[in-house]
């Protein structure tokens, strides 16, 4: 290198150093914090249309710019909308000469942002950057075209430390949120209108106050994200090369795109959850989901592709699979385990699961169309054998049931018309837009000693109405069928049900469904029944025990063959009244009748008959077990002799064939019945019998005398009939 060239280089370097020194001196002398603030604050306030405060500014040509106590005010010019304790911008000087902006570090220390929605639904950031325009037609501003190559941008590091944020909704519709975030990221310009970014984001929701549908306070939700992405500044699109997300320690891997973030955001993402313990997922989300009584176990994993426009659920599609491996659910003493998968494609989700609860196993298969909105579900279940006793939570059967009011007649029934109180007690309408249908098939099911086979049920849930279109099963040599529909669109619901029973063993039905009357009723029973619920305002039937009893309307007929009633207070007290031990067990050849339920009262009209007794109970039975019946008890000659030996009324209750007939009334309850002889009816019969004997004696025909003429005999007969009518 010649001396001349060296001199030139020295001159150039010296000149550059002189310029830099001059700039540094100029910045130090001229660009004082006061002058920068005087220039900067009005410009920022005009751009944001908000009051701006700056505590202090330090500018160094070599160290960069530092702004302290920066704040953007609310409209009231007092409350901080955004505040930052310290803002530091470190840049490289020489690259500026070639239109390269290289920022070594952009750091924000303890920034705070406060977002609020007022009672009218307006956000406090509305109006930021909107300039008050004068009245008159707006003139379209022509932006100058950029000439020459654009300056490239490289930000080596952006650091946001201890950033706090809060959101409050005075309209009380959205959750109130308070949290913090720490961010470290790199930004660089890779092409025209495109930035690349890598970094780490750690987010913590310290408090979340949910107000609707019910109040809930959630604390300490943590999320961490490590990502590599590309940002298109023109279309506002986000291309995620990789995003490793952890929410409460649960790992998710996300790749794909967010499109059109400026106008109508759309997604095209792939989400992967590696094999994860379901108990860890439960633990992670237990703070805002009440799962204290629920225990989850097993493993799950997923691989899903999601695409569409989030705010347009009809456009959302999924493709992939969710796997369940011995997924266990324990609740209220019931432990269920599932294996299988849920497969998604753009048209539907297919369900293929094997479930087990103790010795019970079942296959569950079906599909869900429109799985993001207005779901159309088909779900079928098949089981070879079910032991229903194991499926009934132990706590349910032992849970106390409030004692119903005493029903002594329809006039005493009181209906609660307080709609506010009723709405708090009765089941609320279901807010469902889905439809569901399917079949349940069970080869054999056993419940408390009762065995049913060939169980089949077909159901439909549509327009908030649940319909059992068909239910049939066999039990022994008999069978039963049922149809029902429940309207869940109104508080308290309404329902109707009909069915029939053919040749089932009465003892199995009574022992299974009426355990208090176990081993008291036997025989082969057949029945047809219809039931419905009505009576509350707007036609609700009610879901509470008292409401159901009060509003139940039912019509039933029954027929019992080769039956027996024993170990029953009704029979025992009857035997005690008449002094006949044989009546403690009543054998029936035939029994039939009807039951009509209205206003909490069952009206019984029936006939029971055997070789030794016959009776025709009629009257009212309250659904609270109160009874008010009357009937004629007919006893065979053998039993009549036993009854009259104690009662001394043989000549009054016996007929010509030796059968006794006693009119009785029954009151009290099933557990404590009280029998009384119907004195009025018995008296009528005694008087009638004595009158008949007196008239027979008065007009006794003398067979030894010669027959009288027809006219005399006719007159005598007329007088006899007249006297009978008078005595009666």
C-alpha cells in the first residue's frame, strides 16, 4: 500500500471520527432532555390523541436512548392507560449510513397496561390515534411513493420484563383479569414486508374473576411459549414454524398459520399433545373446573389439524385423532375405564370406545357431525351383560329424601305459584342446540335380583325434547315395553310415558322397585299404563319429588294371577280384627282393577278373589302412603264360622250359602292401617234381612192348602212387594 493511499485512509477515518465526535457533542449540547421532551411529547400526544408524560430522557450517540417513567394517560388525563418505568433502546451507529437499522436491544422494564370496558360497553383504548377532524368533506391524503431500497431492520433482542396487565369490565359480562408477562424475542427483516421472530414468552394470570354464568375466582394460571415464526406485515399473517406451548405444565406443540389477522382471521394449525397423564391435565385445570369429587386417570394424546374462521363455527374443520388409554373416571363411588379413540375428519367425528365399570363392559360407537356447532350425534351402546347394582352410586340410594306433605284429598293440595322460588328449585331449561339419536342393546341385565334379557332402547334428542321411541325387554316368560317423551325446553320440564307389562313376576317388580314392600306381593302381573306430568305454571311437570307427586297424572289397569299377599300390615291387621290367622296370608286366584292418579291421589277400583275370600277395594290412596278405602269382605263358610264365633253376628252376615259379608273401611297408612266395620252399611243389611224374614213369615205360602184363584194370589204378591219397599 503506497503512502498516498495510507494518507487518504487516515484522512477518511479522521473525518468520520470528527463527524461522530461532532454529532456526539451536538447531541450532548443541543439535544438536551428538555428540548427532546418539548419536541417529542406534543408529537406523540397529537399522534395518540392522549396526554403523555415522560419523566426523563438520556440520549447517547453510543449507548442509545433511555426514557424513564413514560406514561400514556386515560381520557381523564389522570389515570395511566400505559405506564413504563424504564424504556431503553440500544442501536448500532455505523449501519445507519447504509440504511441498516440494527438495534442491539430494546428493553421495557415494568411496563403496565390497564384495559377497561365501561358500563356502556366502550373500551378505554377506543379513540387512541383518532384525530379530531374538522367538519366538511374529507380529503384523501396521498402518500408519497417510496423510492430506493427500503431500510432493513434487525432487532437483536427485545426484552419486556415484569410487564403487568389488567382488564376490568364494568358491564359485568366479561371476566376481570390481572396478570403479568415476561418476553424475550429477536426480530429481523428477512424479505420485503416480512419479519422473522424467535423467542420465549412466559405468561401468568394471577387472578381471573368470572361473573357469568356463575361467579368463580381463578388464581395462578401459568403459560409458557417458545416459538419460531414469520410475520407478514402486508397481510397481517403469522406463519408458525414451531411453537412449544405449556399451559399449567401440559405440553402442546403447534405449527401452522394465522391468516388475515387484519380483517377476518382464519387458522390452519396442527396441534399435538404427546402421551400425557390425564390426572396431570385434571390437576392443571382444577383451579377453574370444580373436580374435587372427580378423579381421573390413564393417558391421552392427540394430533389434530384445525382450519377455518374461528368466529364462523360452520367453517371450522378438524382432521386427526384423540387416543384414550385406560382413561379412568371415578365419581360418586363409580369407577369407569375407557379405551379407544375419537377420529376427526372434515365431515364428522367417529367414536370408537370400549368401556368398563367393574364387571360391566360395553362397546360405544357413533359419530358427531357439525362437531363445532349444532352437533348431530349418533351414539350406540352394546353390552353382553350388565350388573346394574354396580352402576348405581352408593350415595344416591342412601341420600335422604325430604318428606312430602300429607295428602288427605284433592282439596288440600296446595300448588306453589311463586315463580321465583320455583325457578330456583326446579330444573332449568336445557340450552342445547344439538340432536342425538341411537340404540342401546343389552343381552342380559340384572338389578337387585331382577333379570331382564334382550333389552333394546331407541332414543332421540331433538329440539330439547328427549324421546324414548321404543324400549323393550324380556323377564322370565314375560316382557315389557315403554314409550316416553320429555320436554326440557321449559323450567320443570313436562313428560309423558306409556307402556305395558305382560306376565311378569310381581314379586320381582315389588322387591326391585318398592323395597319397603319386599316379599309381600307374589303372582303373575300384567298391566297397561299411561303417565304424564302437568299442573305447574306454563305446563311444567316438575322435577322435584313433591312436584312430581303433585302433578302426576296416570291411568293404569292391572291383572294378577295365582297371587299371594303376605307379611303385610294390611293383611295382618285384617286378621287381627276378625280373629282369623289365615288372613295373614291371602292367596289370590285372580285380582284386577284400575288406578287413576290425579292431584296426588290414586283412585283404586279393584276386585280380589280366592277360594276363601273375595273383596272389592275402592277409594283413595295418597302418594304419601295415606289410605282411605272401603270394601265388602266376603268370607267362605269356613272362615265365616271363625269370624262369627268371636263377633257373634253370624245370623246377620251369613247368606243362604253360608258365606259371610262384612263391610269394612280402611284408613291410616300402609305401614299402620286401621280397620273399622262400616256400621251404617252393616245396619242397613241387618234391617234388610230382618224385614225379609218378617215379610216371608207374614206371607208364607201354605203348600198344604188348595191353590187359591189367580186374582187372590196376585193381590197378595202386590202387598208383599209394597211392604218390602216401605221397610227398605
